[in-house]
C-alpha cells in the first residue's frame, strides 16, 4: 500500500514537472503573415520601451534636482525626435501593410540605442 502511494506521488510530481516545463512557442519566432509581423514589431518596441523606462528610473535616482530637470527636458526632446524620425522612416511605405512593422522596428531600435546611452551615463556618473 505504501509503495502504491509513493508511486502515485512520484507520478503526480513528474507529471506536474513535465506540465510546468511545457512552454508555448513564441509566435514571433516564426511570424508568417504581415499582420503577425506587425504585432511582433509592436511587441518588440514595447519590450524595449519597458527596459528604457527601468534604466531611466535608475539614472534619475542618482541625479540631483537640476540634473533631473535637464534629463527630463532631454528625454522629451529625444522622444519627439524618435517618433518623428520613425514616422519619416516608415512613411516610405505609407499605405502599405508593412508600414507598421517598419515603424515598430524603428522605434525598438532607437529605444534600445537610447537605453545604451542612458546606461553609459549611469556608468560614467558611478565612477
């Protein structure tokens, strides 16, 4: 009887572990349609933006009040530039179904670059 309970517990644990390890495949890894690519480009931008916001908060935490004001002004100007630039880049495909993909990838790329710049500022100010 005890052996049957041990086997049953073992079966449940192994089954739960196998179930927990099963991950859904990333639909963006094999996007096939333009609609899927558009969605994935948007998700890529959202992920890059989330990282940028975290790094921005880290930088703000080490700045004095005057520097915080400067950074806020610079960041607002950068956001306007990024958005205008990506509109310009994507508008060469205006009216096309690929435009949202181009726009999203541009936003993601520029956002990752800005994140690197802010990380460098943190390093320089931490020395």
